[in-house]
């Protein structure tokens, strides 16, 4: 399958790879939201972490790790780029269709962008829950 | 530095040996006759070439030349063998039930599975054996599935995805004791490994030209003629060529190519097997030593010398192929064919979905060099290391988290 040049570029130079600590550590950190979506048996798992400034609600840093195809890696890499500098509420406006467009994903790879959107929502939800910021985002994410 | 890209997918297809092409060429132009033309020299010349090829293929298999039927490839050979034998040996006429019992295995090629599923729709009972974890079907497994009305056993000689070798001689002997027709799909075996249909008790054997450095679009079916004489109902009808088993004007250049390819395989088999085995073992050893959580699939010894299937934990197959873009090989996952389903063969062996998603099949061939093997080893090791730096699952594994215990949300 031919990948778009943008997918290849992200795949070869993924942005913001990593995490803000071990699984145990990030669970304790209130300024970090973690989204872990997908399943190994489906062939993709995305882990997205955001570090939020509690005073401004701005996502100051984002990190990802991804088990998946080139398009899944590119989608999550792109998600970290787009999240940085946005507030958590602005982060929720990122839609999978924007990712599809930016990366020129073919129809068979649209699920990668959906997964990236799910990861964004899950990370923001986790941050909000940790900080008692209401269940609104949570119900939004589940309705997806 | 070897020339790129490197071809390591010889189980999918092989290049034609230049000696094969040379043998074929005259049969496209000056020797273009139809072997069915019995009354002029053009026809005689073509017939002579076809009969020589029949002899060459027969020698490769330890058969008599009258037992070789030329077809368009192993898929057609499998269809003719399975549907043709079932129809001929059916216990009840078409349109009724209980026409007989057929045994095959879940990890056969689709060209065997689908004809067997067709038989199910046409009143036959089919048992699809569950393979053991090592992938090798034994005589005992077949014996346990036999019934009074079993008419046909169809089991591949060697598996195309993992290279495991079934106990064909023992299964052939069992079938002969019980007077059951035994078909083997030898597409990956013939031309690579010593074959003797007499010694090995095979009644029907399918093989293909393009897996043995011959051309595509040609194959053969061995049909036993004595002790016992196997009969088949033809699938394709017409001019009655190939003793009525397979009508249609013979593909003379292709058949000449198949014959030449068979002869070269027979002459070079022993030295080639040793060379390929040495290279495959080096590949496996280097990869399993340099990386953790890798698994060579299938039985450790009962495997083809030139093929290996390796699962890499915590990385995904398609991205692994992307990282090895200069090496042509096959992913254990069918993601590339857009189905997103992991290999049914690996799943059939009980390889978990997580590992089945990240498996590569390396198949070496006649022109594979040590230098190429070294390049592939380095390329694959570096790719897996890179992808594991990206893999959340590998992190969890290193933190001691059992990923099978996590409640994943399948989507």
C-alpha cells in the first residue's frame, strides 16, 4: 500500500515520542492526563499523555506511544503536535476528519484517525476526572 | 552493500531461472505447434517437447510420466484433485446427503480449504483438523478423525506460511491401509525436498511452476495409476487432452519451462537445501539472540530449509514492513490486503492475536546471498528496536505489566 508523504514523514520522524513517567507515576500526577485506546488483537494501541498547566488549562506538552501501522503512528504523532498550546476544551474540538485530511489517509486507514480522536478525548477526560472538572467530557467520550 | 531491494519472499513466487527461459523461448515462435495436431511436424515437435517435460516432472516426483497431468497451476491441481476425487468416490449421487467424509486441516492453503467448503455444500462431510501448536499433522491425528465413510484425505506436504512439514509418508501409509485416497498439496515442497510418491504413499500431488523457478500459469497434478489406480471426474471438459482429466490446448512453452525447472531442481536440490538451511539458521539465530520476545513459529526441526516465520512481540506487522522497505517479505498479518485480520494460520496454531499481528515470513531462494541475509538481519533488528521505542506495549512489558490482563476496548 502506498503511504502519503506526510504519513511517511511522521513515521520516519515521529514527534513527541515518550511519556511523563511510568504507568504508576503518571497515574499519581494530577497535571497529566493519560489516554490508552485500542487493543493489541486489533493491531493498534495508542497511548497519549498531556501535561496541563492547572492555572491556565493549557496543554503545555504532549507525548505519545503507538503500537500500530504507519498511519496509526502518524495520526498519534500529529495529535500531539496539534494538542500542544491548546486548552483542554480546545483539544476536544480536534476531529478525526481533520486528521484524515491532513495526512491524506485512505478509507481503509480512517480507523487510525478515529483512534487518535478517541485517545485525545480519553486523555482529556482523564485529566478532568483527576481534577474534578466535571463528567461532561466523560459522557461525550463514551457517546462516541 | 547488497543490491536493493532484496527479495526474501520466495514462498510467494520465484524468478524464472534464465536456463528455464532459454528452454521455453523457441516454443513461442518457431516451435509453436499444437501437440494435439497429429498429422504434421509442427504438432509432433510440440508433443515431443511436452512428453519430455512430463518425464522431467515425473522424475522429480518418483512417478511415471503417464501419471503427470499438466494444469494451469497448483490451485487448479488442488481443485481437480479434491473435487474430482470426491465426485468419483462419492458414496451417494449428486443432490443427496451423506456422500462421504473428507479430512483436511484448518491451516491448509485457501486453494484446498475453499474446494473442501464447496464439497460441504454438495453433501460431503468435511473434518478440518485443528493443528497442534507446532503445526505438524501426524498419522495419529488423521487416524483419530477417520470414519467408515472417509473417502479422501487432503493435507499439504509443507505449510506455505510457517514451513512446517506434515508426516506425509506415515499418513500416506495409513490411507493406503484403509483404502482412502490421499491428496497432498506439495506446492512449497516439490522441487525443494526429495520426493518419491511410491515410497511416500501419495495418490494425488499438486505442484506449481512458479514456486520452483519456472513460469507462472503452469502446474502439474500427479495421479497414481497403479496400486491403486486413482480415478477422477474431470472439472474442465472439452477436447479430452491430458487423458480426459484436463481438456484445453496445452500451454507448451509453460510446460517446457516447468519441465526444465523440475530438472534443475532435481540436480541441485541437495547442495541447495544445505546452503539454504545454513542461511536460514543464521537468520533465526541472529534475530532471536539480538532481540527479546521473539518467537520462531512452528516445529523447530520439521520445517522447510528455506522458510521461517518469526513473531516479534509488541510491534505491529505493517509498520515493521514499512521500516524494512528495502526487503520484500510477507507479513503474517493480512493488513496489507485491507482485511485487518491476523493470519488464520498463526491463529490456528494458537499464536495470540498480539503476536500474530507482528509476524514476518522470510523465504530464501536460489540467488539469496549471505550478504543479503546479513543486511536483512540488521535491518529487521534495527526496525524492531525503533518500533519498540514507540510501543506502549513494550513499555508495559518492561514495567512487568501483563498486557493480556488489561481490559482493552476493542474497537
